[in-house]
C-alpha cells in the first residue's frame, strides 16, 4: 500500500457527478493500490516467484509472470482473460509475440492459473487510465473480493472490452519487448558481440555479420536471470508482422471437431450429476419438499435441500432432471409476489414524475432551454437474458481437505475466492480450474452466479465429485438480466432546427453514466438517473448500459430530426463537432450505405451513432415489415472506429455477431415478470434471432483513425436497436418506443 | 433392456433406460461430448446428430427410438485417417466459431443439408439452418456452406 491520494472522480470537470460515488470510490480504491506498481515489474517479486513455481518445470523459464520459454523453443503465454470466443487470447498472443519476434507456430496460449500471483495488474491500470470508459464491470466483483482488491489488486476479470486495449497494451506488448531485450543481451555476451549488431526474427537472435544465430530456447535459462526493462521501446507499427493481421484464431480447430472441452463436458471417475431448482420468485426460500418421489426414480441418489433451492443428485443428467421435475417443492415468495413488469414500469414513471434524481450529469441550463412546450417521448425496454448457448455447469470435488472446481467463468480468481468464502477453507486448499466457455456476454461473473455457491455446498457434503448443471429452464428463470429500464426524453428545438436543450431522465437500478457517451454538442444537456430496484438479479449484458441508452438517445435524435423536418444524418451532423471522429464515422456510413439513394417501396433506412468502450460505431439498417408484421432486415452497413485493430478478421466477427445480438434483442427478446416470477421458460419462448431472420448482407468497415485503441467485443451491439427502429419508422411512419418490436407487431 | 445401435460406424450396446434422450446417452454413456446440451426442448439445435443420415435434435429423441439405426456425431465426421470433412475445413477457413458451443450442431445440420441438396440456395440454407447461435455467427455459417459447395462466399440480396 502506498499513501497516494485517491483520485476523487473521473477527470472531466464540466460534468456534475452525483450518485456515482460508489464507483468513483472503487476506482479510487484500485488507484491507491495500483500506484507505482504497474508495468512489467508485476507488482512484487513474491508474486513473480510464486507464478514461476506454478508454471515452470525442467527446461522451462518464466518471464514477467505471463510468458514461458522452453529450451525446445516452445513459447507459452498465460492469459489472465477468458477467451469466450471473442478471440482475445489469439489477440493477446499476437501482441506479445509481435514484440518478442516469436515464431508464431511455436506460440500457444493457456489460461493463467486462478491464483493471486496471476492477478491482472495491467487491467487495473487500464481502468484508471480510462476511468470514464467502463468501470461498471467492477460491480460484478463480489463484495469480499473488493477488499481483496484493495489489498492485493487481484483482478482476473474479462469484460468491458478490455483484454487487448488494457491487458494487451499495458502489459503483454511490454513483456514481449522486454523479454526480447533480455534475450539479445544474453546473446551478445555469449557471442561476444555488441548488442547493436544483433537482430531478432522467428524466435532467434541473429548476428548477420558473422552469420551466427542463437535460438530463444538456448538463451532462455540465462535471460530469465536478468531483470527486465520496465519501459521497453515498442515497435513502430510499420514493422508489424503479426499485429494488424487476420491471423487464424488458435481456438477454432478444437471447435469444429468436437474436441474442445467446455465446463459442461468435464468428467472424472465416480462423478455424479446434479441439477437444481431455486425459488421461482427470486428472494424466496425453500419451505418444504417431499423427497421420496424423486428418490424412487432409478439413478437418483440424493435430494439436497439448500436455503433457497432443492437439488437432485443422480448417476446422470436425465435421472437428475427427471427426479427434480417429479418433486413438488414449496417456496416462499420473499414478499415479492406483487412485482410484475407492469408494476416496475409504473414505479419508474412515478419516480421520474417526482423528479428527485439519484444522480445527474450534464451542462448548461436545461430547464430554461426546454421552455414550456418541450418535445417529449417515453421509452421502455424489458429485462434481457444473456442466453449463452452453454447452460451453467460446474464440477466440484472435496477430497482430503481440498476443494477443486472445474468450469468456465469470466473471472477465475474471484470464483476461487467465492468458493473459499462459501467452503470456509483456506485459499491454499481451493483450486479453480478454468475451462472453455460456451458464451457469456456478461453472465459468467461469479458475483451473480449462485451456482458457485451451490456446487460448493453440494461438494462439501458429498463423498464423490459432482457436476451441477442448470437446466435451460433454470437458466432462463434465474438470470442476471440487463435491467428493465424506462426513459423520459425531452428536448426543445430552436427555429434554426438546432437542439436548444436535451434531457434524458431514466429509471433503472444503476446509473448508466459511466457507459454513456453523448457525442452531440448542445447548449444544455442533462442526464438524470432515478434508481429503482426490483427483486431481480441484474448484471452486465454485452455493452452494459450502452444498449438501452443507445436506443433512447438515438431513437429520440431521430424523433427530433423528424420534428425539425430534417434528414436524420444531416440533423446529427449539425450537432457534431467539425473534424470529430464521430462526424467522420457518420459521414462514412452515410456514403457506404447509399443513404441518399432511392429504395424499393415499403423499405426504410435508419441510422444510429453510438460510442461505447472508446469505440465509435455508426450503423444504417435497411428494413421493411413482412406480411406477418415482423421486421425484415435487408442490409446493415456499419462503420467502426476503434482507433486501431489487432486482428481485423476477428474484429469483424465481433461486429457481425454484436449487430445480430443487438437486432435480436430489439426484435424478439424480453424477460417479463408476473407475481414476482419470470414468465419465460426456455429458448422456445425467449426468442433469439435465427439465420433466416438475420440480415443477409452485412457491410462492415473499419476506419482505424489511430486514436487510442477502443474495445471491440461490445460496441457492435448498441447501435443495432435504434438503427432498426428508425428504419421501421422511415418505412412505416410508426415510431417504436418500446422493445421488443415483436410484442407490438403482434398487438 | 439393452439397445443395439451404431455410433460413428461402430456397433454399440447401450444400457440406458429407454426413455433417456439420445443426447445424454451419447454424452454420458459413450463419453462423446462434442454433441452439446443447449435447451433440452429441441429449440436450439446444439445437440444435432444424424440418425440414418437425417439431422435429429438428440435431446428430444428417446434412445429406444434409435435401436437398429445408424448415428453419426461430430466426432464421426472426420475420415478414418483424421482428415477433416470438407464442411469442417470450410468452417475453419471462414473462421466461423466464436464461443463454439453451438457449432457441432451447426456443422451436423450443414452436412445434412449439403448431402441432401448438393448446392443449397440461400433460401434452402435459411429453411434448413434453424439452429441458434447466440454469438451471431450466421453470416459466416452461410459463407462456409457456400464456399464448401463451390459458390461465391458472399451472398447477394435478390440473387437466385
């Protein structure tokens, strides 16, 4: 710990920041610990020593925790991120291997052990350097873990589109560059030549003058004894041969032949399979259950009662789920039986009408600017489920005083700490083994994954290992949803078709201020948060608050353009700074989409411009309404400025998929509540977009302006819903202010 | 009651209860975990396998239904010498998978479609490829199916 003062809040002074103190404190907490400890010296020597002991064997040498070079030239990179298919491990390897001048075919990436010595220091630094960008995922860390951070800064979280821009840039490139220098220094001594005469290529140090070269593997042992340069000079991008290339992802071959092992696939001898049902009204408790009926089913071995759930343990999943379905457990409702989708919206309306905001940001005199007759519109969005394709599955074994857990989590280290807390064991006796993840989108953060506690509780009382699988029904009913949220937008226009004042009053559990970038320059703007919490678990849903805020602001901008009688692109242009990145992205999407070209009858184009995670995305959707009343998506044109891109094809895949996820949520997805209980039951009534409903043509362009690197996993999502809603307005004249669209299509 | 069937060309005798879904027999009794559990109600297709050459959502097929039939899973697509199926190769070339969890089912559905149609049109792809992918890899799945069947990678709206 140092005595560095806590930065009070984000650096931008003109914004009043009320109601975001908790986050500022958390970030401040990170800052206290982090100061002076960054860079590749990796915090402390003890951690590096521990890391080395955990990963190196005979003939293997560790460099700055994250890199291992073997004497046979194999290069192993330990990633503190979870590659959920976004390609971050391949990207991180490209960054490190680039600066190391490693031979790519000898590089492999594995998950860093879920141990404090592999805490992601660079990520913490990235957060501070980028404080106004995306600190909200810090809310996904358990309370006990926050104090742990405050002591040791043990971060291993994946989220906030941070892997490459924080971990990659802050740590991995430097580790590669510094290790390369140590290898050169070692070679210079061995060949007895000046350092300046040496070059590196394909995992070799080369002395061209004497036609000699040494393999990294034969230099590694000695190089590993040197202290590494903390701030090595990085390559000029003009010399890149791995970065900025569409290198094939390292994880893909195992995902086309069935060999990739997900948490769901884990098995060990004697393992039993369990499945579980928690109180259907979140907040309720298990009051009684007659276990006999389940125990009568062949293959069922035990029924275990937890405080708020009942689990069936069996020889396999089928007897387990058959046993669970046979039970008729009684649960209390925790006093939440009066909560419904309608009651939440009603509460939102009342809070906004009352006008006592929990947080406010903005500038200028909005009240005066709005005058007596502002243009007003109310928007509403539902809870959204993550619906990752792999339901939860964790395996745990308690044996000889030690607890082992296997599965896929977005934060392995915090998962371990949660199991430590639940089991009461020492941290040294608990090991979490990270596995491949079948989708996450923010869902697999341990703080809101009851399964970590559940499987720990089961394993602690069972004499054999147990894999706990959540059925899809449990998965849908017990989500950590994107919050149901409402907004009342109001604005006034000048007689010159300019916005005089703009207000966004929104109600939901948490402030969206940290994720909201309002790109337009207006004389007066206000964003007010009205806090409302229901009995539901809400969490980070891909791009966090940027989806609903993007929908509110970009739909309302369209309404204002319409009210001003101006083209939506021109209207936006008129409120953007000249020469800004936003303007360039918008102009580019207008040009590439053929914004001003005629369309067949019945079709419309809609535009949206959203910045999230430091990446600016503009999207034009071309849509019509089908005979069934459902939106038909003809074409999506997207322009992205993420500053720079590490792997263009992998980045493209993220924008493609993010767009489809955004469109899917806009069209068909909703979690609704009645009597405190989720009404949807499975993927048969929580409806995801399929191939036929997806746009046939997606035209995506990257501008690569050279601005600081932005995120890529999330920013494709937010513009999709407003661009589609605006397109449908252009096609039909009907404004969409409530999602999903399908609910309205069907009346 | 033992059930006789063939999995990936190999005769097997299964001991599971007759009402057990084929999916769980494949995964837990035979240990072939490439076939995935996604929803249990045949809504997502992650569990797609071939039963006598036809795509089937194995989470909703009782194992008693496949007695005497021939089942192929993702593990059975490679040729005997380990060479990947043309569709698997196309999947790598197009860098289709993201999280990858649904892709065994997607590939099995695509192989069945191609075996039936030869060169599927976009409309045939839309009709047959109803498996869900939350990562949104649909454009690349389409691209991989097109390239695996000798068609231009890029779909064009309005083309027949």
